[in-house]
C-alpha cells in the first residue's frame, strides 16, 4: 500500500532545509508559493524523500487563482504526496518549469500551457500541444464557453 | 569516420498506416537515420475534459469509454472508482469480483490488439494481427453479452454495475480460460523465437531504467525497463490484494522486452481470472447510490493499473451534480515523453517497431 | 511471310497471353492463399470462387482517373512504368515452356535474361525520383541499394549451373538436367531464391514499398493505369523469377507422363506458392540488415558454391550421382550453419551529433 | 559510424511551419460552415433503360467497380477498431475484393472515415480526399461522422464530415457494429450499380 506522507512533518523538514520558504500544510496536500516551487521540487526529488516519479501534473481554474497540482510518487519508498501551488495573476500566469527535474512534466506542462494559458519558464519547448496556433482562448478556463 | 551530410524533414502522419490513429511525427532524417524528431499531438483532441465538466457524473461515464478505446472497461473502472471514493459509495463483494474479471479480460484484449498492431508495424502483412484479433473477438463477445456493446461498453455504475452478468457468461468465460493459454503458447512459438522478429527488436529503442522513471512512463513500458511497479501490487485497489499473481519485469528496456512483458502479463491475467472465477460469490450487484449523485465538495485522485499503465482520475467536486474539474492521467501520452531518446539514431523502420511497442491509443493521448 | 515471322508472331501472342493470364491467376491465387493463411476465405464474390476478381481489379484500374502531380517531373513520371514493365516482359523471350518452345533460343539465354532483368531497377528509380515525394524517394533509394547488391549473388549462384552444363542456352540447361540441379546445386538454389526474392522485392525484402513505413514506396504517387502497370510488373517479375528458377534448378519442362507445359506450370506454381507462404508469415527486415545479409552472407556462400562446383567437376567427374547429391546437401547445411554463426548483421544505432 | 548533420533542407523552421499550419486550420474552420449536400440522387433512380451497347459497357464498368472497391486506410478514433474488426477474419471484407487496404490515397476508391474528426485534422481529411482519383466514394462511419455525436458541443470537433467532404453513406452507431458497416458497403455497391456513366 502506498503510504501518504505526513504533511506537517514535511512542512517542518522543508522549512528547516530551505529557510525563508513560505509553505502551508493542509490535511491532504502541501501548498507552496509559485516562485518557490522549483526549490521545493528539487528537495522532494533528492534524498531522503526521493519523489522520483511525477505521477500527474495538472491545473484547475478557480475564481481567484489557477491551481497547479503535482501528484508525486516515490518508486523506491512507495510513498505518495500531493503538492499544490496557486497562481493569482490570471491574466498572465507564470511559474518555473520542472522539466529539468522530471522529464514527465514536459508534455503535461505543454498541455497546461495550451488549455489554461499558464506559461512555464525555462521549458525546453513550450508551445501548443493539442490545439493549433491561432486558436483563441484557453478551453479549460471556466470563462471559455464551449460550442461553435 | 564522419560523413558530412544534409538532412531533410519527413512527415509521418497524421494519417499513416502505423501511427495507431492520427498522430504525427516530424522526423529530421539523414538518409534513413533519424537525427531528430518532434511529435505533433492534437489531431484527436475532442475536448473531453471540458465536455465532462458540463455534464453530470453519470453522464461522464461514456466519455471514459472513448478515451482508451481498446481498454474501455478499465477506463470505466478507474472513473467509477474515483467517484465512489469522492462520494463514499461502497461496492458489493460480487461487483468487486466482476470488476476484476472484466478488468483482466480487458487487459488481455488490449494487449492482444496492441501486439497485433506492433507486429503489423514490423511488416508481417497482417497475419499476426488477424490471429490476435481472433482471440480478441472472443473476449469482445463476452463483453457484448454483459453490456450489449462491442467496443464502448458503458457497463460500470457508481456502486456496481448496470445489470448482473447473463447466465451464459460464466460458462463461456471458463471455456475461454481453458483455451487461452494454448493460444498464447502458439503466439510465442510463432513469434518470440522468429529470427527476423529477434533481430528487428532486440536492443532496439532502449529505454533506460532512470529515464523511464523520470519521464513518468507507466505500465509495460516501465516494467520492461526493470522497474517493479504495478498499482495492483504497490497500491492495491478493489480486491486485488486477495489474488496471487506475479508482476512480470524485464531488464533491458528494449522493444523485445516490452513485447515479452505483455505476453507474460496476459498469462498472469489468466491466472487472476481463474482465481476470481473460482471465488466469485453470489449476491447484490449494485450498492447504495443515489440516482442523481451530488458528491460533497472536495477532490480525489484515484488510479488503477490499466493495460497501458497507470490510469488516474483527478476529480474536483464543488458539491453540485457536475464535476468542477475532470482530469485524466493519460498513460499513453506520458509513455511518449521519452520517445525522442528511444528513437534518435535508429532508422525509419525501427521507429515503427519502437512506436508500436509503446502501444498508444490516440483517444487517450489527445483526449 | 517466312517461317521466322510466323513463329515470332505466334509466340509473341502466346507469350503475352500467357503472362497476362497467369498474372491474373497469380493475383487471385495469392489473395485466396493468403486469405487461408489469415483464417478467412479471401475474395469469393466476383465469379465462381472469386475467379473474376483480378479481372474486375484490372478493368477498374484501367478506367480510374490518372493523376500526374503538378510538381512531378512529368516526362520521367510518364516513362517510368514502361521502363519498369517492358524488361520484365522481355525476360520471357528466352524461357522454354517445352522442348524448344520459346520465342528465341538464344545461345546466351541466361546472360540475356540477367542483363534485361536488371533494367527494371532503373524504371523503379525513375518512378521514385520523378514523383517528387519523400516517401517515393526513400523507396527509390532503398531499391537502388538493395537491387544492385543482390545482383551479384544472383549471378554467381547461376554460374554454378552454367559450369555444370557448359552452356548459356536455357534450352540446353534444361536438357542437361537428367537430375534436377536443385539436388546437385542445393546451395546455389538457396542463394538464387534468396537473392531473387530480394530482386523482386518480396517479403522479407519488400522494403521499397514497405507499407507500414513509407506508405507505398516508389509508387506512392501513381494512380490508375500507371499504378496498374507497376502492379502487373510486380507479379510478372514473380512469374519470371519462378520460371527461371524452374528452368535452372527444377528441371524445367522435363517430367514423366504429363505434357511438358503442364510440368513447367506446375513447377512454377510450386515456387510461387513458396513465395506467398514466406510473404504471409515473415516480418520485414531493415535496410541495413538486408544489405548485410546480401554482402556478408549470400555473397560468400555463392563464391563458396562456385569453388565447390568447380572442384567437383574437375576432381570427381565420374562420381556416383546419389553420393554427389548427399555430399552437396550436407555441404549446404554445413556452410549455412557455419556462416550464420560467423557473420554479424551489424548496423544498429548510429550516434548522431 | 557517425553522422554530422547540417541544417535541415527546409526553407522554414519547425515553428514557422506550425504557424503556417495553424493559419491553414483557422481559415479552414472559418471557411467551412455549411455542409456539402449529400449526393443521394441515386436513391430514387430507376434501372437504366435497355440499350444494346451503352448498357453493356455500363454494366461491365459498374461490375468492375463494384467488385474492386479498394478502401484507403482512414481510421481516426474508436470506429477504426470496429473497421479493422470488419476487415479481420471474422467478417472478412476480402470476400468482396476489398482486402487490398491501400495506404496511399492515389490508389484507393473508397474512403471509410471512421471516428471523430477535429478541426485540426480536417484539412488533412480534405487533402486525402482530393488526392484520391475519380470515381471515389466516402463512407462516414459512426455518430461523429453523422453529426459530431457525443462530442458535437466541443470547441474542436467538426460536427459531421459533410462539412468537409460530400458523404455518400452514413452509418449510425457509436461505434457501429461490423454488420452495420457491411450493410453500408452494400449500399455503396448499390450506388455504384446505379451509376450512369453516359449522361442521357
């Protein structure tokens, strides 16, 4: 059975390891600021946690912010955790890419860029993946009306 | 020795016999050698995630059928399980057993089709494909009995199934289970030791263990690279912890290994099926679930081991009858993350073999 | 009119009729036969047993729209099917259907056939180049590489037969076969059939129209009548190769009781069936593997065959035939096993800067 | 052996190609808003009047087209699997002389469009249709081909193939069973049999 990490413990470890980082531990996920996300991920992937497997990377559009959700796994320890970050600037959302940490993020980040309009900085080839160049709007945002 | 050459762009797809649907690869070729490649997705992007947000939870089940259309039963299972987790619905014992039976049958059917296409890509003039479709047809017939459909079954419901198995299902399944290992032996005899298959697949398109994990590969692709990771074992769902089965792995991560892992997985599925059929209890098929489901606000990520790999559903509920966010973790898309590293340096013919051995379904890649 | 012209005209008509009819029959046979391999009946609606199926295909292809792509090299595009098809027809001029029943009994028959057959590749390359399509070009590139290399083992394997008979005339070669040469030259037959299958691009060497890789290879852009000519050419080539193999190795029209022509056709059919069987069961090789197989495996074997044959002719001309056959078959298996250990297919991954 | 690749032999970079193709798709989407009328006049046509020569020629030509209907592979989505099932051993399309699935549209007569068509794919469908030589027939398989089906409301799905190409026969179902598809092929055969080659 995959064990889910204790987020309070994780928060304590993270604040000790990366001083000056603002982090929130909720009951079912860890919430970090978008500008810290790269550092946090780098810590998570290294020992002792070894979250080496990025299971799922997705986003959700809420009225005030766009939430980016990481579902992480450790194949070695058979542990799992959820990491979230919130982008409050909805007109021009931006965050650091994690492709250099997990290659599996490449296509999922392109997907989020295509369907939510979130720009991932330092991505190896950020461009539209499912829709064509010139398509207007971001379909998975709540203000996008479906249909013709 | 270095040869000075000039390269050219070759478009494979979007409509090509061996891209398994509408997929496009822009190859930069140097003669026959692939020096660079850029996959182009989206030719089957139907906006399922957006459409699903506009319908009720129950109405979204048909969308899951059409994601990985070679594994509709497992897709149903993954989605239904996620909603059950979200709404706290319990599933009766009999329904759990039937779910395992259908999942494993679907795994065999999906692998049969996938291997058939793979061998077709190697250039074997449809013969192995048609042999494998013969067996797949028998499994599809079983699904047809219980759901009334041949491809997109829409058979699972929250809390159980839409109806109980018909009477003739179990005898037919038992008969199939008696013959299936013989057929798998036949394929092994015809294909696994064929000299040309061996030289075309051994050592071709190696995916190293580290890269496989790092690029979020899943399922047979991950296991062929030597990672012993199977959701059925590592994070058991449904009643998979009650069965005895092995997780087949291989060490080299080449095309041949991915093929062999699938063949062995089919044997293990037969093993699980035998146990499940033996233990199948009588009883209710449907748990207590409201007609119009309104799960409490919250979110859930639930996953199963589908035929192509880890199939997950991330659902966000805002307390209404429609999901707020509906997301699939597509194993087929993520298995393609490392395609470039596997293919560069090989020839056009190898690309087809490697691509076929990853076994993708475009419905799930593009959604 | 002199006898020569009557003979020429009659045989021309017979030859054309024979080739067209047997190609249509072959297409039907192949589709039915492959159908059986694939657990299904195959074409059976058009006419009795689907026998009229190839005729329906032929008429339809003839009346189909003929597209010439704007960007193509039109003259070459137009000429290519002819350049590919005519040499195949010319090959039949020197093949004996019965004792002396041939268009011309050339005293250099086999040399003529080899010379003419190698022109086909030019037509295929013209088709691939003039189409101005990358798939066609890849197909044409593969053709040139493959067919030029397999020409050498093909010729060398035939040399063994020529040494045994001491004549290049096809009719003489058949007459010399009191024992079919497949028994005296088993290694030569093996090399010939392998190389010939590569020459006519049949599975496992059907790289130039590898459907799962490069769509339809060199004739991707061809439609209508011109495509029909390529299609006809492919099967006529198979017919020609089967006929040559029959003549050189299986004793041609010779056989007890039945009419020579029936014997000839039966033997041709046996070779043809074998080629279909291979097509229905074996996957395709890669281009570098095809080249390695030709140069590293077939070429040394055909050279070894020459040496062995020469040795047998010189050192033991009066040896008992049965013993000779035994020795030859043993030597063939020994050499093939030995060589398949020795050579490596090579190729594999190329490091890219 | 090492290869030292120079620059690709193309005037455009990959990004420029993307931009160009995006423009094509966008203009295609705005340019195809009304469906093509269905070429269905054969449905009510009567048997051709007896004539000695013309009728026999017509019969032979129609017979040959009837029995030699080579399909081009055009599987888009789920329906493609059922199309393959129909071509496979159990239903065996080969019986009707359709075992030659041509990969190149230049040599095909029938396009079985099986699956959901998106706007991104639509220009390519049109191109393959244009590449097929006359006479040609189009068979729209499944609910998506008829109307967009389950995905009709989506932002990226073409609501019915007749927006892009004229369709001869529609097959309902999601996906249609192979028997239904066989029936549709019989309908195409009927249409071919009723074709008048010489206008009177």
